[in-house]
């Protein structure tokens, strides 16, 4: 089944926030974990939803980040002000990124583009992005015991170098961030392919996650898949990833390897004309630029 990422998933998992930027609340017998902290502009809603879900926001023990993009860790600074002592779980390399003011400024810029959409949620509150400490750095093979539920950490690079997936064997639930791609539309079978740091790593990570026994797949944006539809999604995503690589190569061939021209043409043809990609245009172009450059380098349109 494919359902919207909202409300109760099962007795152990609830979705809070916004279906476009969901955060998954996983409740063990002794500890509670929030997976991804979405966009900073939604921080007050995450907080009020935490209270509604857990009774008291201070009952949240861990905030686990899947990767270093602004729309997956944005609410952490706000939550840390509200929940002192909250443990922040993430890949260690994210700390270095957060130490750079240029990274914080770029995250803020991307967030501000969407500010008009969430003005009623922010009100007069300070939801600024700033650096914070990864208090619980994790890596492949690490586990976190929530009491009756074990969270297993998998490194799944490719979308970003620091991408992590969180897997719960007892419920067979996987929270992979964008390492599996993003489904497009309720009735469509399309997948938005999300390799930004390495095509090969991304494909290998997809294969790794597809080999797990997953009955609940909690996507980073929009949807939750269950049962047989999880297997179908992984097959679709693997196929879409290879097809997308070939599509980028076709466009590069058409413009004789001119990267800037390829990006312009792809945006016009695939984003503007088709209108089927549900992603803000500036973010789409930023991601596309990284993807075209990766493929151009891998296939020797550019050297070095």
C-alpha cells in the first residue's frame, strides 16, 4: 500500500509535521526517537505535534538526522532550545559542515525561498538556522535500544556522502531519507532520482537497502509504502536510477558535452514543460547541476 505520510503508521510510529517534510516519531518502551527534523520553518509545528504525540516534548530522547540537507535538520536548533539535553544522532561528518558559516547561510537562503508558505506557522518565533553539536555520532552497524525496538544504522551514501538509513528489525521499518529517491505523485509510478555525491554509491546503497526485509518504507517526502509495494518501489527506483543516468547522458550528447547548456535544456524539457516534478524550481536546478556534473565526470565529458 502507498499512503500519505501523516498520522499513525502503527503502534510504534507516528508522523508529525507536514507531508512534504514529515518527521517520524518512533516509540519504544523506554525511549523515543524522531527521525529527521525537516525544514526550520515548520519547527513550531513539529514541537506542538511532539506534545500531542508524546504528552510532553521532553519525552523525546533522540533526534536522528538522515543527511545534511537543510530540509532534514532545520528544526534541530529550535528543538534544542525547547528540549535541553536532546541527543542529536547523525553521521559525524555533518559536524564539519555545520561549522562553516557559508553552509548555514546557504541553508538559510534555500529555506527563505519557502518562507511565504509557512508564515502562519512561524508567527513571531525565532526559527533561525545555526550550528549545533552532533552529540551522538553514529556509523554503519551501530544500534540504539529504544526498549523493545532496536534501531540499526546503515551508511547509504550517494544522495550525500553523509546519508544514513535507520532500520527497525522488530517492525521491519526503514527510514532512509532521500537515499532511495522520492516518489512522485499519488497515482504515478515515477521516482525522482536523488544521487548528488556519487551515482555508483547511490545505486549500491539502493541495492543494500533493497536486500533488507522491509515491510514499512518511510519516505523523506510525501509517502509511506507497506508490504509488497515496498519491493515494487525498490525495483522501480533501481530502474529509474539507471534510466535517469542514461537520460542525462543523452542530453549531454545532444549539446556536445556542454554542461551549462545541458542543465538549461533539461530544466526546460523535464521540469518546465512536463510539470510532473514536485520540487521547488531553484532546489531542482541546484540538484540537477550536481547530477549532471557527476555524470559528465564519470563518463569523461570533463576531466579531473
